[in-house]
C-alpha cells in the first residue's frame, strides 16, 4: 500500500484520552442496521424523554446490561460535521441504537488564520456535550472519538483538545490520513461490487478528501459476510489524501455565487492534485474494460443522489447503496449551477447548511470522474463511524459470533444429566 506520508506533527499525535442527518437517530438497513427516523432539516436537540418514555428507555438499557450485550460508540469530528453512532453487536454486524449529527463547521476560516476560531470551537463543544451525554446514558463499553483534518492542521488544536476534555470529558484522538482512509473503506465495505476487479473508494470531506484504490480480485467468489471490512482493508493497493474539501474549496472560490467559470476553476484545482496521484499510481487504463466502479462515502454523493432521486425529504433507505451513472451526477451539478443560492437552500436534500458547500463537493466529484471515467458510482451513507464500530467489535471478538438457536439450546437442556 502506498500513500503520502503525514506531516510529522500530525503523525506524532496519538490517542488523547449521514450526510443528511442533523440531531437524533438515523434510519436504514445493512451492515450496521439502524433504528429510529432520519431527518434532513435542522432542528433543536430533542429534550430528554420523561415519564413513561424515559422509564421504557431506561428499562431497555437495563435489560441490555443484564444480558451482557456490550454497547459501543463511534464519534467522527470532521471539519464540517460532528457525528456519533452508538451500537450493539449483532449476528449481521451491529445494530445502531442511537445517533447524533450536527454541522459545526469547526474548520471555518482555518485556511486563512491557521487556527480554530472561538465561535467554531464553542459550537463544536456544545455538540460534543450532547454526544458525551449519549455515551454516558447508554453506558458505552468501548468507544473511539476521532478528529480529522481541521484538528490536524490547526495550530491551536492541542488547546482545543484539552478544552474538550475539560468541558465534555471526551478524549479526542487526532487520526492520520492513512487511518482515516482505512476506516472509510471498512465502513462501506459491504457495498463493494465483488464482480469488479477494482474499486475507487473516495470520501469528500470538509477539509480533505481521501481516495483509495482497492484490488477486489481476491474477494471474487466469496460470500458476503461480516468479515467484509477486514477483507476490504487488506485489498488497499494505493491511497492518497488531498488537502482540499468542500469547506476549503468553497472558501477559496466562494460558495454562494458559483458560475460555470467558478465551477471549472474548482475542478482545475482538484484535477491538478489527482494528476499527481494517477502518475504515481496509474489506474486510468484499467477502466477501459468497464470492470471498475466508484464508491463514494461522503455528504456530497448522498446529496447528489437525493437531488437526482427528487426526494421530498432525505431518505437514507433510498440513498444508501443506490447506483448513479456519471451522466446523473453531471445533470445534478449542471442544475445546481443554474440555481441561485436561495434556490439551493430550498432544495429539501440541501438546505441552508449545505447550500454554499454543495457545488464545491460537486467540483471535486467532477474532477474524480474526469480523471477516472467510470460509468457506475455507488452511494454510501456510511463511513468512518461504521468503520470504527466494525473494528472495535472485531477486536473484541463479536464479529461472526453466533448465538445458539433456541432449538439447539432446548435440546442441550434435555440432554443434561439429572442431578
């Protein structure tokens, strides 16, 4: 596996302790089954349950503890979002029992100042307090709480991490680019098309974008299993991390008023970086036989999918795992360029929180499609958090563990000798 070496400062740091979702639970099925409902529109954090509802929730936690079912947490603090999942192991992988997502724009203004601003840190800490409360209430056994590009770059990230610990009790870990890439692959491994020879997994973030080439030939012919995430990580043959994401690109070129010329300038910036990666790790020629597909795990691709499907409200069940053609992506981007900022705000799958960022994401996606002209793109409304959960549970031996069936348990009881 090849990839860029991280800056010494970021690499030296060790542990220090869906798209479309704001605050509350997420919905959907697949590796990491989910409970609850999904919502695209921002709303105030829900009040804690009281009365009968509170007793019911407490009772479910109590029953889970008595049965010995471990609870895990995964928190991804990005340049733009703060997202949490709480889950328990299941035979298929894990079941999501609680979730939280809020746009906090931690990296706002970072490229100009080199520091995390006070308003951004304050917004983020308020979101992290909500996450800490959820982890505490569910009595999470193990968790991993990671921070990515904004904290990797900021000169005052050490002070911010200390403040997070003091005010929330959370131990924030700044992960390297390589770790971020591996977790992204683990999180969406079950959506890989094993009939293909290669796949390009990409995660368009707020401050950086990760691209990972996978060799799928060793996985051909195997049945899908809960071990997919491990197999996928072993299949990484090349990766890179671009120092550009939707926030940094929008701040550089402007995100509210985007003309065709502005959009092309964004694409050119990204294409120059992709050319270096393709030169070092050539894959373009492999696409000619059509046995390669793209897999996007980011807010950009889920937004594009939601707009393409003309959803009246974001629906993870419709978006996660769906396939798009390259022409579908370009039609959405062209339509968004024609829209005013207010028109983009009015789009139910965009809203005010992403209206100034969505075209920067589309520009990154367009640059990827030009460099590697695949016709098939699969959309993943999953990523780092799911990768964290799968990894933690595998380390504890939960992956692949099967409960004895009630029939076998009953037969065993009948065969026990009388005392």
